[in-house]
C-alpha cells in the first residue's frame, strides 16, 4: 500500500532546489490535468445515485440502494456529538444535496522543522496527492477551519453536508473494486485516509505513483526564509521517475517463454 506519511528525506542543495522545483511544478500540473480528464471520463460511475438511487434526488432505481443507505446511516453514527453536535439521526434528504461535481483538493499537512531561530511549522503541499470530494460544498480548507472553531455553531449545516458528501464517495468507491483497479492501471492509487485537520473524518485520497521527497530541514528553512512564506512543496524525485518500472510490460513478459 502506498505510504501516506510525510515524504522521505533526500539530499538536495539549495542551489539545486530551483531546478528541481521547476521540474516538480511541470510534472504536478501534468498529473493533475491528466487526473481531471480521467475523472471527467469516469464521472458517470461516480454519481451518488449509483449508491443510493432515487435518494440522491433522481428517478434512478439501482440494485442495492437500500444497502447503500444503511451503510451510510451506520457510518454517520460516529459523527453526532462534539465538536458540532450534528443531528443525531441521518436524514435521507441530505443525499439530494450531495451534488454531482467532483472536486480535487491538494493534500496539505503541517511539519515542524528546526531553524536557527527555533522550531517552525511549515505547511507542506503534495504535488501527487489529492482529496476527492463532491461539490459544491465546503472546500477542504473551509472544513478544517470549521472543525478548528470547536463550539462555534456557524456553518454547522455546511459542515454536516461536507461530512455526508465524504461518506457517500467513500462508500461508493469501497463497493467499486473494479474502478479502483482501473485507476491503479492508470498509475493512480485510490485510498481512504483520515486527515489530521478534519477531526478524524476519513476522506478519499487519489495518489499518483510518481515518487516524491523532501530535502533536509536546513534547505526547507532557508527556502521558506527567502520566500517569507512558511510553505513548501514536496519535490518530484526525477531520478526515481527515470527508473520507474512498467507493470504492463512486466505482465506481458511473464507470458513470454524464455
């Protein structure tokens, strides 16, 4: 299973950073554009109605819709209560508000590093990892901010809908092994992962199989000090990309004697 922890550390000088970052941005833009194209093509297989049928606000009847609804109701039981005191009972009307747009959000996480002036928290962004949600609803950043407000009840309905949307796409993909396999053949892994800023809420993560790394902390510290922004982008490991295996070719070679 792909590693969802922070990127591994690899030696890189500050002088090499500019070129590596430029290459990273080019690859990251390509990967995201490619993934958006795949999602647009496969969108019909990711519609909420494929899980809950007419409960999604359509006239579509699908086999197993009752089971899909029951799975969502069971999953929802962990969310009422603190920090937002969502409604205790799952209301089927919420499913008609899920929407059919597919939104991608870059995976971000905080990492503490040592600097000359002491410890510093840096926001790290992944160029190969995205959270997949239905829209329109709260963005990932809006949801994180809402969870961090603790007892503030503003936006409770929007946050609850964000949670419902996350549950729907997670449940749908859990029942779509063929679809996840297809993404894997396209070199994107589909995973379920809790996000540290979302109060333990599991979300769907799509991750490219392209390897990434982070430079040593002094390089990150120097780069963020120069930019004045406490943020850093994981870097594409170009050397590792050149050595990436071709699983399709390897499978074919297994069929050829000698």
